[in-house]
DNA sequence: CTAGGGTTAG
C-alpha cells in the first residue's frame, strides 16, 4: 500500500493501474475535505477510496446515504472514511462488501481484499468475481486460475462475468488451449449469447494469434454489437491485415453501426499503416463532424497518421488545435513525427516545451527524444537527457536503455553505451543487439564478438540484426574465416534467412580482405537477384585494392540498378585519375553532371565552410559553438595555405583546397554528422595516418568525441587506402 | 456489487 501513498504524494499514476482517471478529476477528488485523517492506516484507506472509480464511489456512498447515516452534502467526507463504514457495520452489507473488495483489489491491495472476502457473511458470485479480476489486474494469474478451479467450494457457479475475466487472462497470457477449454464451457453453459463473453472470446483468439478462429467465430455470432466489430477490426489491425480491417470498418458502417472513438482510432491507425492519405483525411473529416477529433485517443491517432505520411504541417496544426487536451501520448506522437521527418532540432524544442509545461514524461518520451539526439548526433543533449532518464528512474527500462545505447553509439561513446547496458534490469535481444552494434561500429570488433558469445551463453536467441553487427565486426577485424562460419551458422543453426544487408556485409567481408574474385563468386551464386547495395561494397574493395578492371565491371552492374549512384562516378573518376587516364576520369565527371546526379555533400572548400558554420549556428546544445567555429576556421586557412604538395592530378588548380577540404569534410563528418546527409562522406571511409591525426586534432579542438562509423578501417593507416584521395 | 474494444518507443 505504500506505493499508493507515494503515488498520491507525487500526483501521478503508474500506467499499470487498471483504470484511468484524468488529472483534473484526481485533483478534484483530492480537494474533498478529508477531516478524519489521523493515522497512517487511515490515510492509506482514504487514498484507496480517493483512487477508486467514480461510479463505484457513488454507489458505495449511495448505500451509505440510503441507510440514513449521512447528509447529502456530507457524502464525500463520509465515503472517504472506509474505517467508519466498517465501524458502523456496513461492511457486512453484501453489496457494500463486494464494492469494498473490488475497490481494494483495484487498488492493488489484494491482502485487504482477501481479508474482507473471508469476513463476508455470505459469498455470492460477484464477490468471487471481484477477487478474480483483482488477481488478474495485479498480474497474479496463477492465483486467478487456482481460485477459478475451486469456485465450487464457495458454493457458486461461474457466471458470464467470471468467464469474461478468465478469458481475458487467457488472451493476456496468450494461452490458447486454456482459452479453448473455457470456450467449450461457455458454449455448454449457453453464455455465448452474452455479447460481452463472445467479445472477449474474439479478443482472446486474436491475442493468441488465431485470427482464423476469431474470424469464423465473428461470422457465426448471433449478435454483434459495436464492441464485437471493434474487437475483430483491432485483431486484424494488430495482425497487420490492414486492408481487411478497413473493409470490415466500412462493412460495419453499412450495417448501420456507428463507429465511436475506439473504432476511429484503429481505422486511423490502419490508414497510417497502408499509407493511404486520402482515406486518412476522409476519416479526419468524419471525426470532425462527430466532434471527436480533439479527443485524447482520436487526436493522437490523427497526429500519428499525418506525421507518418510526411504531413508534419497537418500534424502540428492538429496538435496545436488539441491544446490542453493533448496528453503525453499526443506529445510523444508529435515528437516522434518530428524525429522521423528529420526535424530533430524541432523535436528537441518540443521536448523542452513539454517539460516546461510540466507534462509527465514516460519511457516512450525518452525513447523518442533519444532518437533525436542520436540523429544529430548531439553528445551534450544525450548527456542531458540521460540525466533526466536517471532522475525519472527509467535507466533500468530496456526500451529507454537501448535508445540510450544507440544514441551514445552515434556519439562515439562506447563506454557510456556499455555502462547504460549494465544498468538495464532485464535486457532483451534488442538491448544486446544495440550494445554489440556499439562495439562493432566503434572500432572494437573483438569486444563485439565476445559480447555476442556472452549473449548466446545466456540463452538469448540472436536475430538478423545481431548477425549484421557481428558480421560487420568480423569484417573489420579481418577475420574472414570466422565471418564465413558465423554466416553459415546463422542459416543452419539459427534458421535465419539472410537479407540483402547480410549479403552486402559478406561481400564487404570478402572484398575488404582483398578476395575480390571470391566476393564476385559470392554475388553470382546468391539465391536472390543482387541489388545495388550488394554490389557497392565490392566497388569499394576494388578501389581499395586497385583493381580498375573489376571496378568497371561492377560499376556497370550498379548503374544498371541505380542510375544515380554518385559513388560509382566518383570512385571511377578517381581511379582513372590515379591511373593517369585523365580523359576517362573527366568523362565520369561529365557523366555525373549529365545525369544530374546529386553530388555528395561536404566536398568543396566553400561547401564545407558553410556546413560547419550552419552546423554550429544550429547546434544550440553546444555551449561554445562560436569559439569552436573560429578555431576551426583558423585551422582551415592554415591548411589551405600549406597545401600545395598534394595536388589533384586532374585539377591541379582547384586542387589543394579540394584535397584538404575533403579531409575537413571527413572531420566535419565526425564533428557534426547531421541527420542522414553527410554521413556519406564518412561512410566507406578509409583513413590514412595523416587524416587520422587530423581527425584527432579536430576532435580535440572541438572537444567532441570521434565517431567512427561503419567502414572505418582503424587498422589500415596506409596512405594508399585513404578517402582523402577522392577528389569530388 | 462483478465482465468485453483504442493511440506512442528501442
């Protein structure tokens, strides 16, 4: 019960509580005069009543009133004092007693509920049902089952209410065998005509993944109401059968059943999932007409629908329209939309606004906002949010934990990532994947592999993503044999079907180590048609190992699949230039212009300078952006002045700055890496000793952590392998 | 007095 006390003090509700009370209502209830609070015990009991549902409160008080023990104006005060109820013997009233049992059960105090239950002079079905549903809402499912088994011993037969609760438990636990047995009993007892029972049967089957059963039951039902339709539509939605769900939604309306908020919420989610903006707008219009558009659930579903379909303006407009009706879920949906639509800074702003407005943050909030930190990436924001996470006791949550790991990984801080991992109370596969990826992407493939072993030892079943991280680790550590073995075992031992990304990882593994022919063989023998992203690592390998002939061959394949593959033109042009085939090199450049291929960002002197400027003026999270900008500017000028030795053989005049701006672009990549875009500069990065030193220097003056991305070859600091030779 | 359907995350 102390938890209820705490809850009361903090005025916030744990989401696990089985009913929802709006904050205003709570405040309203809490403001009732509580005069008889003397002992801790009373306080706790009073809280129980405060937190009980309104209707029940009224019904208890009504009984109280009807016995003539209180004046109408005094009702609230009386009802707040349950010990008083007991002292006047009302707890022996069958109905009041049952209400009290139910109240304690719903408050999570099963001990008190059981005590009261045992004190009841006469036990009817309802009291038993209250106890069962109490067990269910407290997650004590075994207790609920064993109580159900000895139902007879209390002289009662299970009624439709009992079956509803039991079936609901089966759905939650996803135990279909027990569910089917109960179904049989329900049929035998002729309770199927109770729509509440048949509805929970529908839900049970769909939660157990048995959609055929659910659908055929639905078709056979003698009576269907709105809830039956909603249950089946939701089942289809949850099983990603969106088209059918929408079809039933329409059918329902044709059958003259008017959807309510629940149904509209699911329908909107369906439109989002099938990316049908027209239907989404149609539904939006329908809910406006019915005055439901600003409701908590429907409103949030609308925000989510628009933001998922890239209509952030509509989403934000709707969010503003919701005003104070926006719940934390609405905030989360909006923030998620901003992050997904590459507006990470706006997302951070929204988050600050949310905090400023005192909206409670939950684990979803943190998960989402950490994604924004990761996409910038901004180490300072990361740390700030992390502090809030710890303060709000979410650092043990696996979702938040994994998000933190991802964010720290993007900021290059593996140490922080692993520290976060050790804090997660119950890590799951995805948490493991994240921490393995952290090491595999940040230059410690050995640690990644040992973590992978640890994960298997602990009995976790690796997923496709796990193998992606592990394969990449093997590729970077040059362990071809091990990599090939793990790829085999992924298929044979773990039965995971390799996807495109796995194949390109394998090509990278072989090609990177110089086994170009083997890599080509591998591609030619794939069970699927090779895609551009499977060919591309081979091109990078050709560049690295100076095989112009194969590069030309690979380039053809890539261009046939993706005409706009800028990397093909750039790589070929550079390779030709080095082979002193200047005409060919120039042709590649012309081709690129002709096809209007968008050049990769971060290339020329001006571009880099502008980008750095833009980044630092945007990154409001960095306390010393101006100072750093100036320092960087000085370095750039210095380099420009000293850089005549390494001219581009193709364009000796534009040369030195281009050459060194490439280095700066590299640095810039690790200084800022704005969402999605200049990461390319950084991808396929091969770093020579010079550049490595430069990167260290840049990271020092900017006081930022070095981010080593995907293809960073930390152990190959030979000049010949470096990206700084690519003159874009 | 007791039962049935909804939105957001790694």
